[in-house]
C-alpha cells in the first residue's frame, strides 16, 4: 500500500535528511524502548494483579498507587542481583541464549500494524517475516538450557524446542486461509481488507473481519490462538517450565537480568501472538461496523492514527487478558497429550480449514459471509 | 545502493564467511552448529539485499527454524557427541581440497558467466523498486504453471519421507 508511512521514512522526512539506515536503527530503538520494554514490564504487573484477583488475593500493592510501579522495582532488583553462571556451564552459549530469545521476540514488532499510519515496515512478506524471525526463539531456549549444565534445564529446553517446532505447523496452516482470502502476505493490506464498507463493490472491497469470513476461518482463528499459546509456552502448554516437574525448566539456572530477558522475551511473544491474531482475524485497527475514513468528514491523520492505535491495543490487550485468565483456569497438559493434540487434533482440522476456505472462495467468487448477506448473492 | 547499506551488506557477508569457516574448523560440534545458524542467517540477509525477500523468509524458516534445531537436538540427545573434540582435520588435507576444487570450480565458472551475461544491476531507483515489488505471487504462479511437474514430484517425495518417518517411529 502506497499511503502507509514507514517509521524510518517518516523520521527521515520530519527530522530532515540523513541516511535511511540510521533512522531505521533509531526506529528499532524507539519500538523496543517505547513498546516492547514497557509492555513487558506492565505485563508482569498485570499478570500478578489478575492472578491475585482470580485467587482472591491482593497482589502487589506497596510500590506506587495500586502497586503499579512494582515492575520498576523488580527491574532494579534484577539489575542488582548476582550475575551467576553455573560451574561447568558453557559461558559463551549461556550469555548468547537470552539474546536470541529477545531478538526473536522484539524483531517481530517491526511489522505489527498498530495503525494504518504507524507501521514499522509493511513488508511484502510480512506474515512470513513474523513466522521466520520468531523461529530464532527456539535455538535460544535450546542453547540456554544446554549451557546451564543442569538436567532439568536441558529437559525443559528440549521440550520447548520440540513444542515450538511442532506447533509452528498449525500456526502456519491457520495463517494460510487468510493469505488465500487476501491474496497477499502484506499485513497492512490484510488488515485493510477487513474494514466495514460493504457498499463498495468489487473483489477487493472490504469484507469485514476474517474471523467471520466463512465458517472455516471461524474455526482456524480459534486454532491460531490455541497454537499461539503453545508456541509462547503459556499455560496450559507451559511444559518447558513445568515448575512441579522441572524446577523452572530452561531458565532454572538464569539469574538477574538474564532471567529478566527470558521473561521479557516471553511477554513480548505473547503480545506479538495476540497482535497477530488481532491483525489477521479480528480486523486489526478497524472499529466494528464503522469505517472512520469514509465518514463524510476527513479527520486529521494523527487523530485517525490514534483512534486506530487505541482500537488495535484494545483488541490485543483483551486477548492478552484471556491468555492470563487461562493460566489460572486450565491445568497443564502432559507431553504425550501435547503432541497428540497438535498432530492428531489441530493439524488435520487446519488442513480441512485450508481446503474448506479454498472451496468457499471458489464457490462464492471470493465473497465473505457479510458480503453475501448485505450485498446479496448476485453480481 | 548507498554506502550505508553497502557497509551493512559487507558486515553480513563477513559474518557469513567467518561463521562458515568456524563451521568447518571448530573442534566442538555444538559450536560448529551454532556457527552454522549464523551462516544461514547471513545468507538470508544477503537474499534480502538482492531483493529476494520470500527466499530470505523461507531460508530462515527452513534452515534456522528447522534444520539447525534438528542438528542441535541430535547433538544434545547423543551424549558423547558434545563432549568429543574433533581434531583430525589437519591430517587429511590433499583429498578434500582436490575433491572440493573439482566440485566448486565448475559452479564458480558457471555463476561468473551467468553474472556476466546479466550485465549491470541497474540504478538505485530500479533496484529499490524491484526490492519492494511483490515476488511471492510470481513465484507461486511459476510453481503452479511452468514448474508444476517438478513441484508435484517434490511433494510426492516429501510425502514419502513423511510416511517413512512415521513408519520408522511407530510403536513396535
């Protein structure tokens, strides 16, 4: 899409010249320090507060109003802790492992469609990029667990890698129907096509949220969320850090800021996973049943960007809340249940969904359920 | 290409070459496989610089997310492997050098001739336009029209491999 502005390009024009790659680096720093770090910090606070509410406790309430500054205190505590590498452990791999996890989680922020005007980069291969760069997390977990020279860690790391590699397949298969519908891998375009402007005729008119495009995408949207939970090692799929069996799994031997980086990586992954579900299935920045850009009055770009950002964040954070809620609702799966759920449950359903979506698109000439209802089946 | 992006490209090329050397000569097999991961990443970055973004994504998914993880798994599950130091590279040099020379020289000659036939790469504007043009669609259409037979042959091969793996791993 021509009208979407890339961070780096906007920075270059606002701040007057300079080489683009410097602004690219600057925008990466802005994204990490302005989005990933605050989200990671506030997510730990939210997680503890929600857990406390569900278990009828108070939760953090000492630092700042309602304990909201707890995450800053935790960060200071982590920085002040002893930086410990176990004897016999592998120093180089132990140091590099958290970096893999954080890079894999934070690099995906570059393509998150926060708003039509707030995209790091609307890559041609946007969805593929997210799938590709997030695979960097699993070598990080595997190497970190091996370098700890601890059998619980190694078991956790092997479980984590096996789980991530297996659940990548249902995730990819759940994204395929969306690519079939949109005909592109560009996340900006995929979100744009989910607007509410059904008066528009033609194949590329908005067709409302992909979740309600046809019955098959309704199923695959939920499966994407489930498989995403497994990929981010959240309960009920938190076998890699199962505390009743493996002490704390792959991060047992990590202390101080290295442990903090693992935790930050995990929360960023959760955010990215929820943001991807939002962007691909829940209409991204669009407000339901409303098209703010064909309103009659033209709103200023900044206002539109802010409204879209708010909408995107509401949807994403609601999903993050569901992730935290599930943690205190569902028991953990066993390893064999985890694998049979993936290979005997999710993968066949996903394959059926891909086929079903293709048949739907062929039968109804690419029209969605909403288009069939509101525009009629005729041409 | 601006000098800035050329410097970044050079850094990636250096990373690819250095880690490839490490893969070949590091005595610890675990470190060698970690270096292999960086080689794959460097190759993916070079794909991006020539505008082959889909190829770069596929490279990272298949090689970093798949092959490297499998290699790491195999090493970690075989207990003697990561304690062993492999140091017998110096004793045999002549045969590998001759074999590699015979393999690599025709490829190098062929690619240099191909690159010479292509001519100059074009201006910065055409290169930028090319790198932002969608290529996934072109690849997909080529795979399902001109190259449909090799594509289907590969799918049957992969299906056979999958069935074979399940058959090998079945409970006895």
